[in-house]
C-alpha cells in the first residue's frame, strides 16, 4: 500500500502519466526503505568507466553480474542500475525481484573528452522490465549540447512508454577547472540542469564548500557553508525547491565512517538518499551487507 510520503512525492510530478508514476512508486516502495521517501540504489557501471580489474579485482565475486543483482536484493535496496550487458546477464533469473535502471550511456578510461556513447535504448529498458533509464550529462563539457539532445529524445520516448528518467549530472570539461567540479555553486547548477531536462531522479556528487564561479560568489557570501548537510539542502533547493528526487553518489572508495556520515548529512539536508557502488561491492559481501543495513537504519532515523 502506498504511503502518504510516497504519494506526496509522486504528486509533485504533475505532467507524468500513470506508467511513469507506477515505476517511480516501484522504486520508492521497494526494499527496506520502501515507503519512507528515502532510497539506496546500487549502481554498477564502473566496469565501463574504470575497467574490470580496477572495479572488481578487490572482490573477485563481483565480476559476476548475478552478484550485484543478489546484493541489491539481499540488502533490500530500492533499485539496481547497470549498463545493458550487466542487466541482460541476470534479467531472467532476477525478474521482478528488484527494480532496475538501465544506464543508457557510458564512457571509458581512455576518452580524452567529457562525453559518453549511447549504449542502450528505451526499447531495451522495456524488454528488460526496467523501471527507469539512467543517463549521464557533463555540465561544462564542450559535448554537453550533444548529450542534452540525446537525453531529450530518450527521456521523451521513455515517458511515452511509462518509464522514469534518472540523470547523473557530473560537471567537468570545457572552461570548468578540476578544482570546480565539486564546488557547491557548480553542483547546485548541475542538479538544476538535470531538473530542467525533465529528470525524475537527479544524481549528483556531494559538494564541497568551495564556490567556483566568480559571478556566483556574491550570492553565497555571508552564509556559512561548512556543514555538509547545509550544502545538501542547497542542492535540494536548487532541484525545484525539493520537487524532484535527489540522490547523492558515494564517490571514490572511502572508510565506512565517512560513508555513514555522508548518509547522515544527506538525510539531515533533506536529500532522498544514496546511490552507492564502489563503497559496497568492493567490500566483502558480508561487510557490504552490514554497511547497507546500517545505511538503511541511518535513513530511517534510527542511528
């Protein structure tokens, strides 16, 4: 039965058809956080981005696509996101057991520009029973406008067949220096861009307290941005004043305590949850399940 919290979230998506809302509800109502308005999503696209050895050799069981499906199911996660081949490799075995998100574009370690190739389709997502498609954009990149055109078409097609859209919005490239990629003003801008492009779920990185854009600095002066939860709240505010679901990536592998503190700050800042890959599947399965169980308790306000 749908909870009032989830119904209130879905009511903010005013233009969407029942199919899209049903698929958003599948994600929001699934797993141990079902009905709370909080999410934990397992994304496993790192093999494309970083290569198999860098991604999986630390935990060799993770070379098997079934491992990730089973981890998401056993941990009671909200959804599992992966590129086409990963989802195809377990689609029949795990059909209906966890909502899936088809990551429809990907890059690799050797590309010199900030761009991605389209590697999956809405038709694939329908065929595999996915609840959503996922797509990365790189605000700042010289190739951003091509990516915007691609997601405009893919998102329109997905919405027409009742599938939700998740946008990974990661600033990089162009005139944006490396030092600005995690800046607060840049991260809020990236989240807002994803909302403007019609994303149902926005995925961004946790921002630092650095302000990168000279023109934006006066708007941020006079406020103490040292608390990460306040920075999360600003990113949520920039996502249509909280009218869109915002989840934050786990980022590079880090210690467990840092992962837990990030989750508390996301929760306290009004974010909807974590989309956490390497920090779970690169740990031994028992350790990963224990970590995910603690994250569930944090998002429930129990820790």
